[in-house]
C-alpha cells in the first residue's frame, strides 16, 4: 500500500465592484474583486480543498465556515497555513500542487511566479513544488462572460 494520496479541489466566486482581486495571495490590479467572506482567493481555496480532500479532512467550508466572523476578510494564505498544520497533525506532508485559474480577464501571467511562491511559502514547500496555470473559457459561461472566476487544483500528499 502506498503512502501517497491525491485530492482535487474546485472553487468559484462572483466578481464584484469595490473589492480587491486577490489570487494566490497576490493583489492583481483589476476593476473588480471576488465576492466572499474571506478575501475570496479562489485559487487558494481550490488548493485548500484539494489538500483537505487528499487527507480526508473535509473541506474549507467545514473548517472555516462563512458564518464565523473570525474569518471575515482573512487572508486565504493564513487559512492555507492552517490547512498545512491540520495535515501535519494528521501525519501528512505536501508533495506538490498543480492548480488552474479559469478567468476571462485579467491576464495573470505576470503574477504567476509570485502566486506559486506565496502558495509554497504557506505550505512550507519549495516553489518548484507548486504550479499555477491560467486559462480562459473563450467567452463561454460565467467565467467567459466575466461575471466570475473559478479554479481547480490537484494535490499530492504523503503520509509520513
């Protein structure tokens, strides 16, 4: 039997005026931000759910409910470090992350390296263990019409 476990995460948030756009812990200049209880960092949320799923520890809604004001406007990188701690307490370490942001705009290429470094730092792994990609949906659906963003992530963890 292997000590490796894989998890998949998915998250979606609506774009709204009056909020900063935070992706992978990076403030990305844009005319709208993501709506949510925390900083609504859709990319980091997908990563957290992938990790929690791999370890069979539930999901971010269970650990960080939007009914708890302790998480109001909190940085998702802080929450990610708490997920890292939960994994460690359960005897796991993160091997690698592969995440995809789905958004028509803005272009995030110039921010990818910083996103990878931020996610890696919060997980206490090397930046080479985190990959962030971005794609559009060719103007189809809620991401394509610019009303929201989504993200998928896959995580590999190891029981130690």
